[in-house]
């Protein structure tokens, strides 16, 4: 990995890019993942590269929903495996959710590399290698584990994945997404849309879940039922608009 000076004004952004590039080099991230990373980085810039209150609200609701779930699953793709393996593992342990590798550009070799990568980072079990069930999709993201995504009641899907999100919701599952683009089909379809950078969001969800360990079911259900995803998405767009106005005023 390229040595990036910590006093560089774009240190965190450059570090994230380097992790994606390294993921491509070791065969866990696809080349297309580089494009997805750039798209997300653009929206993060428009959001001011910070976690807003509307995102924190979504992250708290996501934590409650995962705790309430009977069979929660955290979906893993190449970008998240490269960027946040430890955070995904930590969250999975806190909310008792299984990790499952699910890829659009799927090969058995790449699935196994991601599984090995997660295991090397401390995961005790990672699903996705069997691929013994199918979602009604015409591409490889439809290949899932029977005891994983296929039978889950709540699925956390970090990063944009519109058609699978629609399919999972259509199957009656609750879908939590982490997507910096509030206009995407993913964000507009999901049960809970977290408009935040995945490198920040997962720790916020995990910390919120830790803080809810002593909550009773009624408190958790009340939090989830009080949430309005459309209102939250509107707030994220308002934040982008306000940030753009502020930047325009700075130029003038």
C-alpha cells in the first residue's frame, strides 16, 4: 500500500482508495469496485464527509432492527471486505448476525478469497461458499446460501445494490442499506436507508447496538416503528443542497 502522509488534507479519502486498490490486487475486489468507490466518494464530498444526524438516526434504527431480527444477515461484497472487515465482524458479533459473501462479479475463487480474508480478520464463520439457493435475479447476486440470505428476515446490505434490494423487499425481508447516494434505487427501495460512508456507519451501528443491550423489546419496536425512511432521505437531500449553497457562497 502506498505510504500516505497523515498530514495530507485528503488523508482519509486517499487511504480508503488505497484499500480498494489493494483489494483489487489481492483478488477480493473487482475492477468495477473502483468505479463504485469513486461514485460514493463524490456523494460523501457533497455531504461534507461527515455523519449527519439523519444518518445517526437511521443507524440507531438499523441497530434496533438487527437486534429484533430472528435471523439477521450482513451481506459482504468485495469493497466492504477490503474497506471494513473488522467493523463488519464486530457488528456481526454484537447483534448475532451471520456474514455472507454475495457478489455480482462472482467466481468461486473470489468468494473463497473473501471468506479467507474475513476469517483471517477474526470471523468465526462466513457463509456464501455453498450457493445452494437462488433469489429471483438473472445475475450472480441471486446465488445465496439457503441458511443465509435466502432465509433471513433482516439483511444489512452495505453499498449500492438496487435490484437485489428490490427483490429482497419483495420477498418480505427488511433491508438495511448503507448508500451515500440518496437518489439510488437502493436507497429509495430499502426499509432503512443509511446515507453515510460505510467506513463510519458500521461502527455507529455497532456502538448503538451495544447501548441497546438492556432495552426491552417494546423499546426497540417503538424506535423502529417511529422511523420514516422517506423523511430521512429528504433530510439527506436537504443536507446536500445546503452544503452546495454554502460552497457556492464560499466561491463568491
